[in-house]
């Protein structure tokens, strides 16, 4: 099973992102927008995983979620990988977020501690809008990493996803949802005998 850990996006944000993916000036018929229902933000790609290890991955994600408070992200601007002259991926950016970076780091550490292979590419927060299949396309106009502002949403859960591949494209199946908690518990101050009475 091909697995990854992700944040799902709300319907309004998906709609705005999908509309943008069809308007960016890329040259070539081999540019395929990501289907609207499949738009997401990957926290950690895991890859091929045997069925007996799925529970370990879910436990790792739930452990992180329990100690991570909810926060918000802002999706803004567009860009490409690897360069405008040879585009492979069109993406939407995420405003710098310490909370998001910390969450991705915690997920990565929890996953690696359970023996899953490291992610060599590291965490680069973005939402893939379109992919180029075959010969890379050339960008036909400038992109603004600051605009448009697609929207803001609260991050309230982490999802373990299975990517099922087929000739018609991938299908993403949620295997587990881990709600975010209230963050680490604050240590309780010691009480004096008078206060305990």
C-alpha cells in the first residue's frame, strides 16, 4: 500500500485552487490539473507499506496529534518545480507557519522512530495543483508567490491516506483521522498542605 500523511482542505479552498490550476499559462497538452477532490497538503510521504505496519503508522500520527493544538494556515501564491523553463509541477504556496513546520517535523520524527524510512526531500509546504507528464512544459507568464490569496483554514486533524493508482489516475482513501488536541499539558503547580485541605 502506498501511504502518506496529509492535511485535507475544505471545499471552498479546493474550488479556488482547482480554478487557478486551469488558468496558469503553461504550454502543452500534457499538463494535467489535480482533480479537485484530491487536492491536499502532504505532511510526510511514506511510500509502499506492508499491511502489518499500518497500525504503527497510525499510532505515530495519533501520538503527534494528541499533543498538537489546532492552528490555521493561509494558502497564497503559485510557483513551479523545478524551474519555469522546464515545469514538472505547478503548486500553491503556504504562508510561513511555525506551527505547520513543527507539525511536519513531529510527524517525521514519530514515523522514523518506528522504523519507517526517512524522507530524503524534506518538508516543502505546498499544494500540488497540476503535474506535467512526459516532456516538461515551459511557463508562458510570470507567477506571483504572494498572490492570489486562496484562503485560510483551520488545521484540526491529520489524515493517513492510501494512494491507489490506476490508468485513470490516483484515488486517495483515508485510513485514519487523528484530531488535533490541546497541545502539551501544562505542569500543575504543587499545592501546599493548606491549599489541599
